[in-house]
C-alpha cells in the first residue's frame, strides 16, 4: 500500500483526536511518500499486527514515539537511499516490541535515538550506531534477547564500540547486550541507566575504572549469577551504585584478589589447579581472569605464573 499526505493535522488536535487517521490501519506493507521534512506521527502504526514490511522515504525527519510499537509481525524496515536523508530522530518506544524485526540500518543522518526505541525486539541480532548520532537514551535494547553485535560508525564523533558495548567519549557505557564484555582498559567510568536491562548473560566483569552505575543498569538481569569487580572491596565501596541493581550485591559480587584464579575469595590449591588448566589450555582464561591469575604481573598468564603459584601454595613464598 502507498500512503500519501501522511501527517498529524491541527484539525486532529482541535477535534480531540490525538492520532491521525492511519494509526488503526491493518496492512501487510507500506510505503510513505511525500515532500519536505515529514514526521511519522506518534502511535501512527501502533499495534498494527499484520504489518510485515515498511519502507520509509528520505524525506521523513522524525519517527514519532510508539510509531511502530507492538507491530509484532514487522520483519523489514528499509529506508529510501539518498545522499541527504532527512531523518534525525527516532523517538522513544518507536519500535517497541517489534518481536520479528531481525535487523534495521538507520540512515547516517540520525542524531537522536530515544529511550527504549528498540526494546523488546526479540529477534534483532545486530545494530550499528549511525554516523551523526550524538544522543542515545536509556534502555534502547532492553529485552533484545538475540542481540549479539553492537557497532558504531567509524566516523561517529560521540560514541565508539568495544566488546559489544556502546560507549560515549565521556566514558559512559550507554548500551550493551547479551554478548557484551565491558572493556577493562579504563575507557569505561560509568554505566548508564538501563544499559543492560533484561540481559540474560550469567556473568559480567566491572572494571576498576568504574565510578558510578546508574539506576536499573542491570535491572531484570535474572540470569546474572556472578559479577567480578576488578579491584578490592574497599575500592568498590567508593563506587556509586543507584537503585534497581540487585545483581550487584551479596554473594553474586566477587572482588579481585591476586592469585585467586577461581574467584572464590581465597588463594589455595584449587587456584593452582585452575591456573594449571589455563597454562595447559584445558580452560580458556576469561578476559577478566588475567588480573587474578597473573601473579607475576606481566599482563599474561603462563608457566611463570604457575611456578610462582606453586611456591605460594607450598608456602615457599608468602606474597606475589
């Protein structure tokens, strides 16, 4: 179906109708066509259960909030190619709960991605932050169960990607996914609100550069059983952790202890065994495991660490 003159009129407002007349349409595909900087109105196609494909022209400047939310059959969203696309804003909840949407490639012109814009897109597997994007709100990928690849356009001036995390140049990690590995190189100083909301990973490592964790950063992470903080309990006490982050408390939280290769809070023969498995390549050293297993402090885990660990367990030496 081709839809012309798609707009939200002043007359609609005056008549008390907050949505334009298209918002209840049930179609199998749609193409918006027109001139000027158009806006796909808020809730324009909200809960259009039969909509499977949509093509958005380069003249559209804004995708309004909840514009396609609840379109559970929507599998394809494409954008008309243009050297000067108009789209600058994807508003909050724009594609909320589009459960069959597997991929979406936003135009380079998009500057703002609103909160929970793609939340609940359970089939989405990858996402690239466009060139012009300078604002990414909270919970953008909350509940995206299959999301495993997050990237940022190479020339983006505001964000970069590392370890399948989207990180601002100010050190704030704004979004992650089930495949995320938070960088431990000092580039992350804060974790934003709802950054990992609904993620199903079982373990996560927090860098010693961390200063704050915003509200709900790990909200609804029901499978999370182990959180490895790469510094001491004393330093952790200085990290500001806001509400709705229950996973970062109690027995789930482990602190770095040099030599504690199995992260159980003590250094003993079990750690020697674990270290031997690492050196023999029977087990792969987790990316967060090097600081604990590297007892020689040379930023790698090898036979030299095994030798020193053996001396410690045998009480030949008393420290690392």
